[in-house]
C-alpha cells in the first residue's frame, strides 16, 4: 500500500501544482517584466512577427497585441502543453507501477485521466478572478498529454525491442 501511494504522489502533487496555479488571477502570474528584463521577446521578434492566428474570437499577433503580451500569451499556451505532457507521463508511470494493465490500456487510461483533469481545471478557472475557461485550452492540454504518452509508448516499445 505504501508503494502504491508513493507512485501516485508525483502525479497527484503535479496536478495540485497545476490546480493551484490556475486558481491564481492572471495578474499574479505576469511574466512580462521578466521577458523584458531577459530580452527574450526581442530575441525572437523576427519569428514572432510571422505568427498570427485567431484565438477566442480575437486576432493574436505582435501587431495586434504588442510584442511582450503576445510573447507571454505564447509562453502560457506552451506551458499548457508542457505541464499536461508531464502530468500524462507521471500518470502513465503510476499506472504501470501500480496496476496490471497492458501497455495500451495504461496509455489510454493515463490520457483519459489527464484530459478529465484538464476539463475540471478549466472549469475551476470560471471561479477565478481574471480567468476565463476556454475549451481550446483543454485541446492544447490534451495534445500535450498525447505527445507525452506517445513518447512513453515509444520508449517502452524501444526498451522491449532492445531487450530481445
């Protein structure tokens, strides 16, 4: 029983961090001063100026939003991808170590758990000042989780193949 709890502490801890940070108002997580100080946005400005897309009914680009706000927006969306990439891997690892599920079922179940958490987390944002839940964020989270699990699946496949 201790071992099972130990394996699940990582994904549950990671999920708690995600939930905590998404419960904070956006203004408490403003990274524009750091971007300005580190000159990150300016470094990538030529590439960032080539990017333009519509998100939540608004045009997103350097021209429409400004260099620092647009860079911060992209970093936030990459963070969505990244934190759910990691969460899915941690879920998969916990499932592999604590259940007798076959690989494909561990991958599928880890993805479902991660996506369900993403939905709950996005709904939580509807109760947070300065936050708006948006279904496309769940899509980004889901793709991040899928990418992490594809990496896990490839790693297990490679490891098994190498062991033959």
